[in-house]
């Protein structure tokens, strides 16, 4: 019979090996643009949780403190973040790169109520829940484990997840890649600030909703200056 310490070490080594395998699957899904990469990563998450006999809260799905008040605060933070993006970040990026963020996918949204409703539903399911489960959930959690835990490992993991998150938005051009990368950092900060992945899900959903409402009302717009 193996000593308890040896058994624990072997189990930890096995879990780290599986974490590395899951991260590899996530990177391959993004790099090869397999189906919808976020769906592939969430499928990996489901298999991972089943094999590890873990609950979704192991990926960060903890109950939000004071849910209604927190949701309101997150909405205000998203509004401030969005104003900073269109008022400062996007104009600077547009001038540095000579390009604008490509919103061609939303070119037909202006004034179309039916399309707005479809896109809002997609933004809260695929955009918010699925992508946050994939990137701020699985990728951040597993990368933190591989790096040994602790604050430095956590923020390296947030950075890595933001890079992968940006990589699935290549259709938005160079400016879009930079903006979504910064969004990924913002969502990652919210996850750990509120100690719940639900904060990132809410922020992602609010951000998408705000953008869709702007496009519906005024058409696709870029930086303010």
C-alpha cells in the first residue's frame, strides 16, 4: 500500500496532466477554429467535470454576493468600460493601425427588431454564458492549476484566456482583436473581484446588449473621434 502522501502526489500529478490536456484541446479548438470553439471548450469542460467528479462551482460558478445589487454595479461598470473603449481605446487604436473595428456581422441590424431579439438571445447564451464558461471558467481555472496557483498564476491565466478569447474574434480585424483582448481582461478581473464567474457572465451579456442596442438605433459605429 502506497503512503498517503505518495497517493496525494500521484493524484495531483494526474490532475495536472488532465489540466494540460484540457488546455491543449482549448488552444487547438481556437487555432483550428473547430466548429464554434467556445462550444468545443464547454464540451471539454463538461467531460472534465464528469471525470473529476466536480461540480460547476469548481470552475467559478459561485453565488454572487447580494445578487441584485451586484448585477446593478456590474452594469454600471460595463457602461463606464464601454464609454472608455469607444471614447479612448478604439479611437487611439484606429489612428495607430489605420483600421476600424469590423462590425460587418451587424450591418443589417439597424431598425430590425426581429434580428435584434435573435442577436440578444445569442449574446446571452453563446456570447455570455458559453464563452465565459469556456475562457474565464475552464481556461483560467486549468491554467491557474498548471501554474501552481496563487495570485501571479491567476493573472497569467487571465491574460492567457484573454488572448484565446481575442483569437476567436479575428473577423473584427486588428482593432477588434485588441478591444476583445481588453474585454477579456476586464471580464477576468470581474470574475475574481466578485469571486464568481457569474459576474463575468453578466458583464459580457450587458456589454453585448449595450452594443446591440447602439447598432439597432444608430447603425454600426466606431470610436467617438
